[in-house]
C-alpha cells in the first residue's frame, strides 16, 4: 500500500487567511492526528488577488515596483519572476485593495499602474508573462494599461483622454503605434476565472460594476463608453471570452497586446508545478473561503479537483462556508467538504477564529481519511 502523502492545494479564505496560512493550518491539524504524515503544500490561485503570493510560495522571486494606483496616486505593487517567466497580478496595481474604505471611483479609476507593472516585468527580462486579472477597482477596458505602455487615446480636439472608463465616451482616435515593441516578442497569457464579454447584459459594467461602486446610471454610461471604445479598437475581440475580465482589461490585452486567454487556475497549476506534486499524492486537500456555485465556474478548488480526479487521486475540500449540495461536490470531483461554519455557526466568530477552526477541520480529515 502506498504511504499516505497529502497535497494541500487550497486558495485563500478571503478576509481571514492567505493561501499560505490555509496550508499551514491544514498541515498542523493533519499532523496532530497523524504525526508522521507526509504533507506537501502548494498554495494556489486562479489569477485573481493572491496569484503573486502563490507564485512566490512556489519558488518565484518577489519583486516590487512603484506604480500608479487606481485613483492616480502612487502605490507599491508586487510581481513574481522565475527565470524568464513573470507572474503579474493586475490587482496589485489596480485592485480594490488600493481604495480607501468606502471610496470608489467607478468612472475614473485607471489601470495605468497595471501597464507600468507589465513594463517592470519586461524590464526584468520576462519572455512569458502570466497576467492574472481579477479584483479590479477599474472599468476602463484596459485603456490606462495601454496608455502606460505607449498607446495614445485622443478626443476630437486631439487632446489625451482623462483616466477611467467614463472618458472613453469621448474617444475619437486610438493610436497604438507607440506601444512598447517588446510586447510583440513575448507570450502574454491572460489568466482569469471570468469569461464574460466586454459589454452587454453579461459584460463588465453590468456584472461587476456595482461591486466597484457604480450606480445604475454609471453602469449605463460605462457600458456605452466601452462599446464606443471597442468600435474604435476592434468590436470582434469585445465578444471573446475574458474580454470583460477585470473591468475590461482583458479586452485591452486581447485587442492590443496579442494576449491569449486561458482559465486562470489551469495556467497557475502549470506555473506552480501542480502535476509533479499531484503524482506524489495519495490525497489532495483543496478549498477556499466559500464553496458555492461560483466555485464550479473556474475557481481554484474546481480546477484542482478536476486535475486530481483525472489522475485518480481522491480530493476533499475545506471552506469557511459550504453552499453546495453533496451531488454538486461529487460532480466536481470532491469526495467530502469540511466547513468551518459546521464547527462555529456564528459567521463573525468563524472568520475571526478561522485558523484554529481550520486545524480542527483538518483533524477530522485525518481521522476520516488517514487513520
């Protein structure tokens, strides 16, 4: 019989624990019940916030750059490099985490800093860039990003447009001739768990605008402005999967930077070296803060479970909150899920005590699957 070898490949519990902390707590709980068990940890992410941290945990070197934040003020953003591959997370430059509490700028927030972060990766010698998009504060179609890389967006008077998606309504001329020539020589992978188009009922403003502070009027303005922007740059790409990711930054990367879209978790599992780790495993523990309907649509646990099932390795999941029935879990390849709310029903206490509760959940996994 093969000696037990547990692979912990879980995403963060948003607001409570990073993916690295989740792995540490699960390991501690497993070893409390089975002291000698072999545990390998591989924190994962699906392209959204936490992607750089997962890459660093897998052996990439963390780098930092000072870039323009979503409100136009300077922020520090991290990216990760190993050999000639870089992992760039747009949320590091243009994410909601850079907004003061309660302050939003749905019409004027810019992705300029994301373009500066891509340029920093190019300066570091990257030939392949995994561009993780998600968690954005922006809905500018990637115009800010492209401007940082040398594009010019002009109004009818030949003046540069202001920042943000709202200004795109006044776009008359888009000049991409000044784009950084190095872009043409790299492999730019757009990594996202979102396959929405740019505009329309399933587009970026309608589906994600409200979480960035947009009113119903703002959503209408942004949708029309992005549609106009796409009519100037290329309407065909606006319908491609991923065009609506991160406020339309996916569209900017697809239409002007030659990016190719791949589901974020698939890309990250490749980059992080999941396949060889899986080959060593007899049990996989995955998870995230909330296992729900969204999980099944490209989130990290679903990708981990699919890969493990294909390899014939059993999978269990940990989560803060479980909102999927057993048949949905089984269909996704998850044998059983262990929710913290089953141990502590008060959500506030559950989030505050997520670490110790997760260790208790891992003890239960060890008793159920390792003893």
